[in-house]
């Protein structure tokens, strides 16, 4: 069995210059992934686009898979920043209003750099970097479950953990597939329709 390439960075960038180098490498990786795909992405290409030597690249990242993992982490961090803020916003909202807001945010968050999101959807399994992705998923499920537990009086009798799983799965599927199907060109009217229909589905299930 082939040995999996390492996906963890060699060292953390603590100084401003080091952080700038790491940021340049991660940005260059994202650009090449979008333009040329995983197979044509190489450490030499990444270093050239980033304007650093291959030796400098290997000081921070042991493989291109580690760089792809860093791109995944950055992209997920951007999405989760929006998602966490949304849960603070909806904490005191009734279910229908909260679900509508969360569906809207999910679609918006998935359209942060949709071309990159589409590529990463294909590259995540190949990178061997699933643990961090799963951590984000667990956090979202926990946030949804906590909200639903606070709204038990508005819901039919159902286990909050199961309800959270089904709600997240449904919303994620709609938001994710708008990107995979290159639906970022959807009109505002169609986005509103998607939000309306997904909200109706989720709220109907909960009640």
C-alpha cells in the first residue's frame, strides 16, 4: 500500500515575514488548484507562483498535499466565521425566522470563492485531511442542536441530535449543490426561491 503523503505543516509561522511566506504559498496553491486542478499542481509550480524558492516551501510544508490541506483549512475558517456569527444572530429568533436566516447564510457562505469550493469538494478525500473537516461539521451540528434544544416548545417531539443531523444535512446539500452544479450564476429571484423552499422543508420537518 502506498504511503500517504504528510498533510501537516512542518512548522508554524510565528514572525511576520514567515506568515507572509506561508500566506503566499497557500494563496498560490489555491490559484493553481482552480486553474489547473490537483494533478497539475506541484510544489515547483506553487513556489514559482508564490515567488519563493522550493527550499523555502519545504521549510513549512512537506508536500503539496499539506498545502492543499492548508487551503482547505483557510477556506473552512472563512465559512465558519460567517456561520458562527449567524448562530449568534439567530439565538433568540423563532424557528421559522432562524431557519430562513441560516439557509440564506449557508448559501452565501458556500459561494465564497465558488470555483475553489468546487475543486476542494473533489480534493478533500485525496488530501487525507478529513479530521479537520469533520471537526467543522461537528461544530455546526452542535450549534444547530443547541439552538433546537432552546426551541423545544416550537417543535414536535423529536430527538434534538437527530433533528440537528437531518436539518444540517438538508441545508448543506442544497447550499453545496448550488456550487457543484455551477449555480453561482443563479439570479437573485432563484436564490430567494431556494431559500423559501428549503426553509419550508426544514420548518415543516421540525413542526
